[in-house]
């Protein structure tokens, strides 16, 4: 199943055997592809599983000495539009995000589909079937379908790398944005890839400058209708575009059975392996461009078969485009599960089930049910994600909970601090920036319901800059009353410590021209009550929370903000290094587990006999915060002076 | 040295135990011998105390995930994660666990029945004795090469290890050797419930 390297006439990459073969993450491979194919501007917003794409661009632009502007933008819409303007100026550009980030960038995406692009423009939108770390398992290919832009669906890191050139070619030939859609199991897969010797890609020869085009860039609704007709025509032509044959495969073993498979993306590789494991050969059509799908390729394939199984994820992009419904099996008829990742076990079971129905012999991999049952009977500790030992957010949440207790409403947001739900101080999270807007909504609802519970929203610094400012303006302007704690750990932690607009360095290490100030932004929104505190200083933090609460209640009051200021302990370990407070649990500990359940630091664990709590010295970072966690005083600093 | 044949390995442990480094070590060593490599790692929230699983494949297949019941070798950096991922190992496959304790007897019975050979090594303690608990993963790599079941020679691991994390090279190579020495006598033996007296 080796996909040959596609020859792209505009790249002169030497492919001799002395070139280094590197192990690259799928995302890095995409980054390499962007640099190799002459991308001049690459923007992104961090989001698992896409974050390493920009990091790959930065790595390889430095490696090959290429002039590529790279940017961690404030959010995905901003990232998209910055890259779009570059494309309209005749230069190749790209923007990368996770699938829910595409929702944020959807506004310019749909518009840009109509206006079209000049320099090739690639939108990398990484889906997360499962989901492993997202709020949805949505399918970016279906957004492509609705927006009417073509989408390429790579099945391996190497293929994703090679598809970049193809994406740029299609984008420039038809002057449309092109979506490149990897999924988690590709983004975070590692594969051997041969690096090009050198990169000699030259820019387009049209002067590379922005040209006025009133019927496109400033098309009013009447002209938008014409652009729509144009777009529809482009889609028809792209459908029969010869997307490089290397990315397709039409596997027709000699046996000639009546069941075939149409597949794309990582699932294709999973399906091929499943066929090997089942010891069966079936015709398989691999699709490289799920939308707009080549109807001629598909109908030719389906003709000779009685049953066609569609294996794609996370949703029905290919399946919906097939006019032939009788022969098709997929999600719509329940053959394929409607939610969750298509793991090898599930794919195997689907294929096996279908073949059995059609009377074809298979040899499924046996699952030893006896051993499975024995294993299931063993209780293993639950390993859920938790805030790190020493995390400032834990101290903040603990104090918030201490002050307001269970009779409060805690709108939360997306980031490491979502894990505040382990401390039961996060009740909701919807999307980026949602904490503030939801708090706003909860306030309105509380007025109607006569609900007197205080509302305490929490949001991170990067998330606040992403989409927290407008909600704050809205809340203050309309007179909402709630407490907002901005958990400022000076970075975008969960996704890998990418810099934000308040950091002094940019994506590729150069100095920022200017840094934003969260406190100034907050003031400018009209907030009257702003306090900054170190969450480690419990007493002060709690006192401020009390004052904040009063501020939300008094006549002249409104939104009250506390900025919880402490750098992420992984990002900036030096900051906490000189504040070492080793602790111990005294003999008097009665094993009530309050600290374990409410403070829930991984550095605290039960003794083997389960009677008392002890410090796990392998995980404890000596922050001393748990001293406050035990209200009975059984956790004490080791050297009391 | 020859490249290893088609091989499917599962590596598992907790975030912070060095599963990713071990995966890199194995993958790069195989690569240096001319093998094609496909690895699937868990990222993101795994660093914050969660379980980490790497699927590692040498050979032609480009499927990122390994199906349960088909992995040739499972290497676990702790006992709990071994139990959590045990269903991945195929009959007549191998299991290597970093643990002070042995597998529960009720599990050993199934392993014997399925022809799965399991090896337990207290790598944490060995690592601590060498100077740092963080080297348990390297000890396991050495152990693996000593067992002679993955088609990769000890020398190949040595070469790759000295280029990865060069600042810890001396200690790492010592750890690799300790693991190797522990693995060699166990080649061709299976540790059954009866023999662990």
C-alpha cells in the first residue's frame, strides 16, 4: 500500500537516497509541505489536534532558510482573514486550526468561497473523531460541502505532506480556498518521511500585488448571486478534476466478490489492515477528495457490486453525495455507528458482519472473552485528566469554592482550567469565550427566576483574548452582574504553551511589536471593580472574592473582575522554584479525604491501607498549597520555624 | 544490522513516565535500520496524569492503530496500564511490565493458555539505584533488546540512544545496559506462575 511520491512540476526537490529520512508528526509533515510549496504566510490558533502544524512550518522555514511569515493569531477568524488577504495579494498562504475553530472562521470561509482567492489558499482543519479533546465530532468536510469549497482527505502523514502541493494547485487553478482535512490519528501519528534536499519554489509571476476587482472583492448582493453561479460551476469542474491519481487507489483483487468498500482518510488505512486481519480481499475505492466527489469514479466502482460499504469519519460526507442508495451501507442505515471513532475493532466488526450477511467467509481476529472478563473484574484506578501539582488554577478554584460553596453558578470555559470541574467549580462550558456570555445569560435568567445564587465565571488569558472581550463589553453595557475570574497563567497552556498577545515573543521567537494588557482591556470595557491577586495567597484572594461579591450586589455595582495572576508551573517552573514548601501529613489525619476530593492535587494520595492521606513525593512540587486544603490542620510544612 | 520484520508494539504508561521518549527510541532505532515506521501517540491531556498509549508499527501497513489481539509486544511502564491494555496482545505474543509486583495469578493463567510470555522487571528500582527514577523506560528498552524478540540488536539501540538526549547519554547508556543484562538470561524462557517462587 505504498503511495508513490507525486511529482509537482513547480518544485525541484532532489529525491536521491542520501537525503535524510526523518520521523515526522503528521502536523509537522503538513508544515513541511507548506514550506516546500512556497507558502509565504502561515497563520493559526492553537487547538488539539492541529497545534503542531504551525510549529512544523516554523521548524522547516528555519531549516531551509525560507522567508515565511508565521503567526499565532488571536483567534481563528483573525487567522483566516490575515491569510486570506495575503492570498488576495497573489501570494500562497495557509491557516490552521482544529475543527471547532473552523466554526469561528466560518464567516470569512463562506464569503471567501464566493469571492474566490488569488494566490493558493489552504485551510487546514483538523477533525477529532471520538472526540479525544473537543466539544464535538463534527466533520470539516461537511462544512466544506456547505461552503462549497473542495476538501482533501489524507490517510497518512506522508500523504498529507504530499497533498499540500495538490491543494495549492487546485486552489490556484479554480481560484477557490481548499480545505485540507487531517484527523487526530494522522495529526499525532509519526511516520518516516524523506526530506527534500532544497526548496526552489518561486512565487507566482503576476506581480504578487493586490489588484482591485470590484466584482469580486466588493461584490454587493446582486453580484454575489453571479459569484454563486460561478462557484457552482467551479464545483462541477473540480468534481472531475484529476486529483493526482497517486492519492486514489482502486484495489480490485482478482476474486470478484459482490461487496466493495469506499473509504477515505485514516479509516481507509484502518480498513485495509482490517481486510488483512480478516484474511479477505475486497474491492476498495480510496477517495482523496471527498467533496466534490467524482461521480464518475464512484459510479464506475459501484456498478459491478451488489453492496458498497462506506467507511469514513466522522460523518456522512461521501455517503450523502452518492445518488445510488440501494446498494450503499453506512451511517445512514445504521451499519456504521453514528458516533465515536472508527477503531480497528469496530471497522473489523462492521466488515465482518456485512460479509457474513452476504455469505462470504472471514476469519475475524478472536477476542479472548475469558481474559477480557477477568480483566474487567479488576478495579483499576480511574485516570482522568487533572490540573498539575502546583497549578495556580487549583488554588484559585479551591478558594472560589471555599467562598461561595455549592450554591452558586459556575460558568467555565475551554482550556486547562476546564479541569476546575474536578474541584466542582465549573458547571458549564460551551465554546471559547462562552463563560462570560453564559454568565451574562445566567444573570438574566436569575432575575426572572428570582434565583439569588452568585454567578462566578472563569476564563483563561488566551481564551479571554480569543473571544472574551466582546462578551464582557456586552455584559457591562447591559448591566449584568457577576464575578469573572480571569485565570492568567501567561500562556496558552493546554495546547503546548503557545504565546498570546500579552507575551513578548511571537510564534517564531522574534520580539512582539507591542503587548496587549488584559487589565487595560478590562477597564476599557467599563468594569469598575478589578483586582489582581496571586492565587497562592489565599487570604487576599478570598477577601477580594468577598468584595467582588459585594460589588455585584450594591446599587452602583456591576461586573466584578479578579485577575488570578500566576504563571503556569510547567511553562515557567523557575517562577515557583524559590518558593519551596515541603509538606507532610500528620499522624492525626483521620482519612476523611476532603483534601483528595475537594483540593484533588495529584501529589496527595491515600496510604496503601486507605486509612490516611500521604504526600506522593514523586509528584509533589512543594508548592505548600495543600496546607490550606486541610481545614483540620493535618497537613503542615515540614520545617516549621 | 538488518531491519526488523513487520512488528506491532503497544507502549503504555502514565503521562510523565517517558512513554513518548521510549516510543521515539524504538521508532528511531528501527528507522536507522531501514524500516518504515508508523506511530500513533496520545497527546494533550495525557500529560496531566492520564494514561498514555503509543501504537508502534514497523513494516508496510500504514494503519495508525493496532487492533486488539494483534500486537506482538506490549511494553507497560506500570502494572495498572498493562492490565488496561492487555487485550491488545496477540496469542503467543510478549508482555514486558515495569513493576515490583507480578501480574495477578488469575491473569497469568490466561496468558499461559494463550501462549503469551510475560516478563516483569522492577525497572523503577533499578533506575533509582542508577541515580534517577526517570530512566525506567530506557531500562525497559534494554530489557527488550536482551530478550531478543523485536528483531532490533542492542547495538542499534545504543547508537540511537546516544543521539537522543545527549546530555543524559552516560546515565542512559548505563540504564540500557542494565536492562539488557536483565533480559539476556530470560531469552527463550517464559515466566510462568509456577516458576516465580
